[in-house]
């Protein structure tokens, strides 16, 4: 009884610390976007320059994911996770102290590297601590916090920016991060992947390729898709990633084992992740712009009105994850992806200024419930498809799919927006908003179709060696 209670308490710490780190990183990203107008005024820079405080973070994050996962497998997931969390915390203090925008951009890039270790390794540490038939519920709790962070982001960001100043959106990370690092070193279990040497050639190729592609997609709508730098960046990034795949096929200890993609669940699950997160974050971006710029609600008012969309994961994701543990991932996952697509089609079809925000909230509630159902079931499907020693790399690949989906969908939807609308007037914003949402709806439909193509609806736990059945923390 004492051993069971002690194990339950340790697992409670695992859930609490990994979820807290995840929550802090996601909340920080949302708050920064909310605070950009005030930061622009205080730092005396243009919008295009300030946008690099977001771009630098995203590029560094995308570039570091696979490497961080590989380092965690080799040197210890707890060690790299806490190191990344410490780096994120120190970079947050540097952001708060930065006197000029150049220092802010550099600090945000370092934050991105820290986040690249925190997010995939927190999921790996969490899932390896629990047996397969309990992962859905636990990942549901973990994923639900993403919705809470996104929901609170505009509210917290608006309150801090208006009530104190924007520097405090970074200072709040410091005490939380320091305490989490100290507790993580003390109570998190240390796990490793396969004892392989670090594939340095693979690291260089994938990092350079990802940076080139993400940089190009981020810049494309500003300088033009047909400009030499964008075409060159996309072509160079594609060549580098092709070289990476060629190398990985021949490497004795690859950073990304391509054998994992032989699993239908793993391969299609990551494709579903790509479409799901692309649709989710691009739609969230344009919906927020529509409410603030076209309907002229304040950041705080926008956050409150969009709570039915952003806050649903807090309630729905744990329930969906728990249910998927009992009846299988696929039916729950496909239901959620279909609801997301239905909600976005509704918003795109009815998203004019003549439509009340209450009706749009109803449509967004449908989409939000769908997203909340998919958030725990899609990554759990991916991780259930691999052996425990491959979970670190699998988590890194899944987060890479998330990042590429987000960047690509946002770039495409922004290009569609620019064809029909602009930011000069409320009607022009809405004119671009509706076709942009149709783009997001297409991504959501593709997510539902790819999710439906995963043929196995139940976990294959019986065919793999898994951790012992441990009690769920109280």
C-alpha cells in the first residue's frame, strides 16, 4: 500500500511538472502575440521588424526539435528537458531586460531552442511513465492545458500589458521556470532511448533544411512567393531535407529512424498531425484578427468572446482521452477531426459582419470540441505505434509535423487573405477572412480524411513490451 501510494505520488509529480512546463511555453507564445502592439510602441520599431520576435522563436523551435529529442535519448530525457526549461527561463529574463529589439530577437531565438527541448521531451517523459491503456487520459489532461493556455493568453496578456507593462509577460516565466527545474531534477524519472551516437551529419542537414524552409514560408507573404530569395530558400531547404533522408537511409545510427514510417499508424498519424495543427493555429490567428480588427473588440474582449473556442480542451480533452483508452483511438479521433472541419466550414460560410458573434461562437464551439477530442488522440495514436525506446524520436517527429503544419497553413491562408482582403478597413478584413477560413477548413477536411485512413482502431499494446501497469495519480 505504501509502495503504491509512493508510486502514485511520483506519477503525480510527472504529470504536474511536464504539464506546467508545457503550459508555460504555450502561454508565453500566445501572450507575446497579444503584447506586440505595445512592444512596437516602446521599442520604436516597425511591424515587420517586430514580427521577427515571433519568427526567430518559431525558426529556432522548428530547428531544434529533432536534435533535442535525439539528445534526450542519448544523454537522458530528464537532463535535456530540465536544461531546455532552464534555457527558456533564462531567455525569458533576457527578453524582459532587452533594451533594443535586436536583443529581444536574439533572446526569443534562445527561448525557441529551450522550447524545442521542453515540448517533445515533456510528452515523452509523460507517456513513458504510463502504460498504453492509460496514456489517452493522461495526454488528454496534458493537451487540455494547451487550450487553457491559449484561452488565457489574450486575457492574461491584455491584463499584464495594460495594467503593468509588457516586460512582465516574460518575468512571470522566471519563478515558475526556476522552481520547475529544481523540482524536475529531484522528482522526474530519468529515461533513455536506444544508446546510439549522435548523428551529427543528420543534425546539420535537418537543422539547415528546416531553417531554410521555415524562414522562406515565414517571409513569403512579405517579399513575394516568386522572389529569388523565397524560391532559393524553398529549393535549398528541399534539397537539404532530401539529402537528410538519403543520409538517414544509410546511417547506422540515424537521428530519425525511417523504419518508423513503415507503421501505417505512425506515418498517417503524423500526416494527420500536420493538417490538424495547420488548420487549428491558422484559424485561431485569423479569427483573432477578425474579432479585433473587423469587429473592433479589445484584446481582452476578444479573449472573453472566444473562450468557448479556446477553453474547450480543458474539459473535453481529458474525457476524450479517457474514452479512447477504453474503445480505441480511431473512432474518437475521426469524430473530433470531423467536428473541427464542420465548425470551420460553418464559420467560413457565415463569417460576415452581418453575422453576430454569438452565431460564430456557436460554430467555433463545434470546432473547439472537435479539436479538443483530437488533441489527445492523434499524438497518442502516433506514440502507441512505436516501441518505448523510440518514443523520444517519435515525439520529436510529431512536434516537427505540428510546426511545419502551422507554418505552412498560416503562410497559405495569409496568401489567400491578401488576394481578397487587407487590414485597411473592417469590411476588407472580413473580405479576406472568409476565404482564409475556407483554406483552414480544407486543412481540417484533409485531417479528417487522413485520420480516417488509419485502419487500426485499437492500441497494439499486446505486441510490444511496455512499462508495468502503474496506478493513476490521485
